[in-house]
C-alpha cells in the first residue's frame, strides 16, 4: 500500500511587517569618482541622476551590512529571532560560493533554527525573495521570513572603468514577512532572458580578476545601452502585468518603488505607466547609487521614514538586472 503524505498549510496570506536599511558611512561624490575616470559631475548627473553614493569600509563584509539592516527590521517587527523560520539573502557580491551569507546572517541575528539560503538574481533578487517568502508563509514552511537585499559592489567593480564606476555602490535593506488575514502581497510577475547573459556579468577571464585584501574578485561588466533599451521597452509591460494581476490600477498606488538602476529608466517607466503625478516615486539613486538587490528595500525605508509615503500604503515594486532577470509585484507597505 502506498503511503499517503500529509500536506501542510500556513497563513491565508502574507505581508511585509517591517523594513530596515543600512547605508555605509562613507559618502563618495561624483567629483571623487571622476578622479579615476574621464567624466564630469554634470555628465554623471545627466546620464544617471546620481549625485553621490555610499561605499562600505574595507573591513565591512556583505554579512555585516546585511545584519545591520536585518537587525533593524527584526526589532521593528516585534518578532523574536527564534520565531524566524527562514532567512533569505538576495546578493551577488558575497565572495564565497559556500557557505551562504544567509546562514551566517541567521546565526548572527539569533535565528539559530532558521533555514537559510542566498538568491543570485542580482537587481531582481529582492522581488524574487518577496515572492518566495510569501509562498513559504502561505504553504506553512515558515511563519516569519527575514528577507535581505545586500550588496558590496565596490569589491567587484573596476573603479577606473568609465561604464560602471559611477553607477554602483554598497548598502543593505531588509524586511520581515509574516502572516496576514488579508491579501497584502500581490502575485509576482517574473522571468528572465538568458539570451542576454553578457549584458551584465561577472567576467570569466582570469586576467580580469583583482585582489582585494587577499581575496580575488572577478570584475563586474555591463553593456549600459543594451540594458537601458531592454529595461525601458520590457519593464513597463511587466509593471502593468503586476498591476493587473493584483487588481490595482496606477491611480490606486501610494508609491512606485522601482529598482534604482538609473533615473532615466525610472522616468521612462513613469511615462509608459502613465503614472499619475500624485504618486510618489522612489529616486533614492540620487544619494545612494545603484545597490542592486538592496535598492528597493533601502528606498522603501527612506520613503516611509521621511513620510513621503504612508504606512499601510499600496506600492508597485519592480526589480530588473543581470540574467536578464526581472520580477514585480504590488505590496502593502508596513
């Protein structure tokens, strides 16, 4: 006789309970970046919208950044560390294939019994993780999930490369996702286009590896125009699909929080979505730079902290980048 497996069920829905972020102390202006590349403050502002960005200290690791952000989110949630069932860390800059950054983050948070793993979806990683966290909670795999987006991109970029040096920066943002009796995270719209793997990648050439304090890092390369054209033409479609699947219109939004890739991409998405003027838009890239998987939660935390968006408001989130991977969903803000 074939054994019958007992299924598991969790909460009817899931929600973002809290958010926290960590911005490294060191502020790097465009003028400082231009000491190493042939560019100007005016050109960088015009092409990206960036005025300054944050660099982590040499002795700050990806895990250090993540724990700082996650600790704030966990404290704000009221959830005890031993209640956390899973820790997800979205990052592509943890320097070791194994063990995961998430396992160390879980330990340092005191979530010693939690499952833990990393998500390697670059700038889409936070939205991927939010969808996964929701599924875990609704199927009963975990009651509470700590989701972190974190990058220390300055270890992986060539600071003399004119195409990437002014864009990327360091930081971490985190949320705690828990059970809800009402829908608070919409269905995810996600995918990837592996035919464009070379658009953003870590080099495979050994000659391009660089030493950072005894650790050898490959160099991040990006074909900026290719990524720009793809994001502008395709991500508005994905955003509209996420709105449709959530049963929400652009007029219903209290915030639009896209991945902070480039201010011109954000402006193009606003036009394509016909976003009403009253909807606040995250423009955190101006002072934080592009922090890949960390950019959405960092921007979310700032918008809530400054009162730019209301707690409990409805936001459209979309992440897109290397892979070329993308994900979008509508979510109720904590």
